[in-house]
C-alpha cells in the first residue's frame, strides 16, 4: 500500500528540527555560570592587597583565572568589627559558592552565623577553633567550616626564646597588645607567662585600645625601663600604628620581637611566624577541593608546618646590637 505524506507533516518535522537546532545553539551561547568566592577581611583594600593578591595568584596556579572561570566578591570592614555580620550576610545574599575569611574569630563567627550551608575557609588567624567552639575537631571539623589554624601559644613562647637567644642580657620584656583581639588576650594572659617563667623573663603587659593610647603607653613603658619589647599580634590597631611602635623601639634602643615579618620590614628587629606564602597556597587548595565537590565537614583543619625567622640587621646596628652567628644562621631572611 502506498503511503502519501501530507505536506504539513513534512513542514512540521522540518520546523521541529530547526527549533531543536536553535535551542541547542542558544544553550551553547549562554555564558556558563562560574564559581563565586566571597572574601571577608577586617581591614581595608590597601592594607589587605598583598594577602588578597597572593591568594589570587595561588588560585591561578591551580587553574582558576579571575573573570574567566572564577570570580571574587570582596568585602572589607576597614577595621570596624561591628560591620562583620552585615558584610557576611551580604555575601550570603549574593549566593557565593565559598566564603574565605581573611580575619580572626569575630569574622569567622560572623560568617558561621550568616550561613550553615555555604562552605567557609578560614586562614589561620585567631584562637584554637576547637576551644572557641567553631569546629568539632581538627580531624573532622563538621559543619561548613574548615581551613587553617595557627598555633599561637607555641609561637609566642618561641619568639620570647629567640629574643633571649639573640640578646642574652634581656630580662624585662614589655608586651604591647590590642585587647580587642581575642587571640592576643589569650596569649598575654594565659600562655606567655608560662613561657616567660621557663626563660627567666619578667613580663609587663600594656593594652592599646585606640591610637591616642600610644603616647601614654610609651611613657609608661619607658618609666618601667624594660630591655625588650614584644608585640604578639598584628591586629588592625597594631597594624595602623606600626611605624609608631617600631619608631619607639628604635628610639629607646629596645630589641623588639613580633608575630609578623611585615613589622620587621618596617624596622622591627625580629619576627617568627608562619610562612604566609605557604598559608595562602593551602587556602587555595581548600577552595579547589571544595569547588570539586569536597565537603568542609570532611576536610581536616590544618596546622602550619612552615615557619619563618626574619632578622633586621640594619635595626640591630641602629640600636647597637650584635646578633650571635648561631641565631643568624637559623634565619630564613636577613635584612641587611
């Protein structure tokens, strides 16, 4: 039997094929959704530029190019901690895929309060996250938070030990800290006294809550007549007045130890701390793993394994010190 096809059926088949081809073309032309990273910092863009750029480069080394296959939403408090909840909530409303917290406990907690589902990667600042109740354990953090944690207590004792080795005559050390930084308070009140007793050092601590406190505190320190200065953490208050602190130490010819090599670059005598480059690389690896499907709850929180000793010989000469060769030989970087 001969089948006669209606011309309308041929037209229908042709139109269907054309529509299918058109839909496929349009779908192919639609831009592919790229992952968005939320970046939360407690300082301003200029102060944070070295850190944010280092993370961008670390992500690039893993194949993530800003604007091509990844994008970043930056939020900065400018040192105003009360803005943290608002900025964390902004990132959540933007539906970012991951929040990287480039700050300490208050910022981490603000991010955790803002979302229970978006993965959060912390960068190592702040108190022990287990003791602070932010994670269940280092091995299995649980929840949506993972990343890096620093070992502030051991580092504080090590810095005092290195200061004593470099300048054996040191016996009275003034400690300058920002009480708004919870990790600084914990170090100064709980950990440093134990290390100081073991080293035979006498510590006296001074708080600086605002820029106008420094002159009064410097006067009080000078009256106490210490032979060393220790600044445990580079909080926003300390960072914003770094040149004043370094200038005071040089003027009073005080050997000074810091938690950040940035302070030594500014003229401080010595620092001992985690290797920033390694930390930024590890943060990028966490981001990469999560974007590829890993759950924060199953990614162990890492403690740093690389530490850097930096010594400023120009400052040593300026304040009339000779650093022993056995200490210099252990330095990872020497500023001459």
